C-alpha cells in the first residue's frame, strides 16, 4: 500500500478531513473533529486505528505484527504495520471500523449533517 492510496481511502469517507496537529510528520484523519486514523507522513510504516476493546485484542491475537496503539490508549487503539504482514483489504476494513466507531460517537445532528 502507498500513502496516496491510504490517504484517498480515508478522505473518501463522508465528512473526513485531515490535519497535522502534533507536528508536520503526523497526519491525522478525522470525522466531526475526532481522530479515526493517524500515520507518519515521512516513514509511512504503520497506522493507528480505533477499535472496540474486544476486537483490538482479537486482531492482535490473529495478526502478531499488530500491536497496541503507539502513544494511544492501548485498550482502544491498534498500530497496524504497512510491511505486508497484514493484507491491504484487512487494513481498509479496520479503517472502516475505526471511522464507524468515531462517526457513531458523534451527536446525531452532526452525523446527519456529515452524511449528506
């Protein structure tokens, strides 16, 4: 996977935006102002994705290269490598899940506005 494909996939989500709030190398993808994915622009070695706690553990058990979220709440975030040990299709599925969790946590009025 390359960074442009990943970026395009994230930004195609309704209401998705991107910014670099921490430093010029850390790119965050957000919906409704809340982060659903974080990557390093320069290295593009992995992505942090939000998960339900039980799903995060299941993914780590099934994919040994996936680790608890780097610099994130280890219960709710996973760090997924882009080194080929995880299929791109799985990464995109987990992006969808992360986006869905964050989108679902937004107030209904904001969800309705973003879904248009």
